């Protein structure tokens, strides 16, 4: 397992709620846990992945997410079992949508 950590600038997320979990840890997939973080101008991302050596790809996928979405103030934990970048992006979007929809946004 490889562990990666990122702290990315992002617009502040306004919704407040308890943690939310989406996805599954199965071959070719990942799960994403969103929790309230400490810094409203950044999202903190911790990744545990079975695929070693893909840090630059993770950086690109996460930077795109942080630029497109309001993820500032969130702590994101990802457990990856070989998901493609498209699946990771989908799970991140799915998790944020679930986070925001809990509050009717």
C-alpha cells in the first residue's frame, strides 16, 4: 500500500454535516469519505492505494476536482483498490453531491 497526502486550494464548502461515505473497496474501485476539515481555503486529501507510483496522476485528478468544486474546509480520505482516474473523479463528485444534497443545496 502507498499513502499519499495532498492539501489543495479550493473554494469554501458551505454545507456542514456529519461524515459521508460513498463507493466500495473492491477491485478496480475506491471509496471516498468526506468529513469537515479545519481550513476553509483548502481541502486535505489522504489516499491509501494499492497502486504504487501514480502520485502525479493523483495530483492531476485531485487538483482538477479542487478547482471545479467547492471543497475547501473538507477532509477527504480515499481507499483505492486500483480505480481508474475516471472512477476516482466520479466518486469524488458523487461524495460532494451527497454532502451538499443532505442540506438541500
